[in-house]
C-alpha cells in the first residue's frame, strides 16, 4: 500500500476533498508538503483557512467534507489559498438588487 506525505499542520476532512484546512497559523514563505509535493505558502494564513490539495481548474467544484462548497472562478495551484477571491459560493445565495431608479420625464 502506497501512502503520500502531507504536512501535519494540514487537515483533509474527507478523502475526496480537493482542499486542506490549516490546523494552525502558517506564515508566508513556509514550505509545506502536500501529497509529496513541496510548495511555499504565498501568504500568511490562519487557523481554518483552506488551501488547494490538488490543482483546481476554473469551473471545478470545491469539495470540503465531501460537500460542494463552491466553484473555482480561476485556476488554483496546489498550496494556493482557496477563498472568496477565487471561489464562487455554492451555498450562499446571490441576490440581484433591482434597479429602482425612476426615469425623469
């Protein structure tokens, strides 16, 4: 049986997940091993933030706890922060505010 190494500061909640959660704060520049691949964290992240466990293409579903939480709005590299800047929510409704301007006669 083959196993891969992933930094113990990262948590995969369910086997199919394509994101990992930080179990602690990790500073920018820190080297992390994700499935035997060493990556450098680009930004400082705190407890609970998500990073990509695998390459995620724009349009791919983001899985956390084997539950779809959103869709990638751009390509996300392994180890990159996964958050509102590159994910469209799959469970928070989006609302459109109707145009209420009144035309002048």
